[in-house]
């Protein structure tokens, strides 16, 4: 991995920025980053030996580092066994910090902040589908601000939340998609997108989720509700 690689965390990812700051305040996680910065991908077992801590502890730290986008994992097969090796995504990270947003998160806590953003996200989805024509594939800050009549700063938080929690949109669409299919039994992705007033991408994601739950069958651009539903 080249030391010249740079990861930039933009302003619309303040939840990620907050998590990275938490990581930087964690001695064990920093130690893992330091070891991985030497450039050689390592297994959790190898990291456990170097740190002299339990492998379960190392795996917990690695999960956090992967979720913040600082560490990546690659799986290879050796002698028929799957081997996971961990490495840094980048040696250099640039954080774009919005002081007011981070201060707000600190004041009310991450959990309450995410609840606030989820509520606003659902309002945005409803407004786009009911009044504004269609829920787009790419959620833009200015569109969120205009649709909800809120500040750009608050809209940045909503886009950040959607980027890290796309399942909020998928869950919302899945519920309505299933209702439509219970009426019509079968429909194309385009027909469902027009009916639900969303970009076809969101219909595909919702159809895949419902398929995994055994509620519909999704094949060749056609979605069918299973008879038992």
C-alpha cells in the first residue's frame, strides 16, 4: 500500500468523523492502526500475538475499525481454509469537520442524534413521494434542505445519515412494495417504481430484501408475491 494514498472524509459524513475521533481516543485501536501502518496485511491471530490480547478482543476492535472505514479485510483460501487478513484502507486521512454539528452530536449523544436524523429522513422520503414527484437515487444536500425547508447544515446531517443507514429507505419502500404486490400479485420494477414514486434502484433493493425474507420472488426484472402472503 502506498503511503501517498489519501482518504478524505467529507462534510456530509460527520457521523463517520465522530466515530473516527472515538477511535483515535482508544489506545488499543490506535495500536492496531500503528501495527497495520507498517504495510503488511495481518490476520486477527497475528495481531493478537503482537498485542498480547485475546483474539476476541482484537476482532471486536477490528469490527469497529472496519465500520469507520479505516481498515479493510480481504479473504483468501489457503489449503481449503478461508484466511482473513486486515490492512489499512489508507495511511493518510483528511477529516472535514463541521464544529457545530459535532458539538450538537456531543451535546445530545450519538443515539439521540441518529433518532433525530431518522425522523427527518422519513419526513424527506414522505415529502418526495407525496409532493415532489420521486425519491431520487442520489440524495443531495440542497434538495433535502429545499424539500424540508431546513438549513444546509441540518440537511448535511440527513444525507450523512442516509449514506450510513440506507436501510431506512429500503425498509420504508419494502413495506409499501409488499402492499402493492398483495393487490396486483406481480409487477415489473419500472411499474413498481412508478407506483411507489421512487427511483428503480430503491425498488430493486426492497425486492431483494423481501426475497431474502421469503415474501416475494424477484427474477428478471419481475417481482411476484408468494401465494402464502
